[in-house]
């Protein structure tokens, strides 16, 4: 079974669900409506709900997610409002820049300036949201 944080393929996930469905009915010889039958039916209901949720997610199929893609550099800005204890307030625009997943746009790394040289840090090899593999080697080669 997968552990929290593991990246597994959607195809493998369907196989796990099929096995769990079989296990839910395994050994249930009770008539329809009996407590044992209701417990097994409840497990199947939960598994089917999980399957529907996974199906509705914007998950990239593993066949294309296994091919590493270069992350996208994206700059954004947001308005930050701060209230101070003395009653004054400050509103300013803050600019953010980060490496984003090329498929779903989720954060996969950041770049900082260290002694005049750019350094990529907090680099993720896979996107946390869609599982897309990230190709950091092509990013490192492009930088001077």
C-alpha cells in the first residue's frame, strides 16, 4: 500500500481499488440487508466515492507525466494590507516569483539571489498536485 506523500500512477490506484472492492465482499455470504452485508456494501460505497473523486481530479495520466518537463517561471503580485497595534495601517503590493508546474501551475521551486548569483532551491522532482515529473537539468543548463 502507498504511504502518505508517495507518487503512484492513477492506473495503479485503480488496481488498488479493485483489490479493496474484492476484499470488502470476501467472506460475506450473508443475505442482502443483514449487518455483514451492510458493512461490506458501506465499504464498497466509500471506495466508489473515492474513485469518483480521483476521476474528477485534474490528474495527469502517468504515461505523459513520466516524461519530465521543464518548470515555468512565473511572476505574480498581490496586495498585502497590514494593521498595526498603534492603529495605523499599510497597504502595499508584493511581487512573488517562483517555478511552477508546466501542467497545472502549482509551486515546484523558487529562485533566490545569493551574492549576485541565482540559485534555485526548494526544488521538487514531482508536482505535488498532478504528479508531473519536473526536469531541473534543463533549467540549470540554461543559466550562466
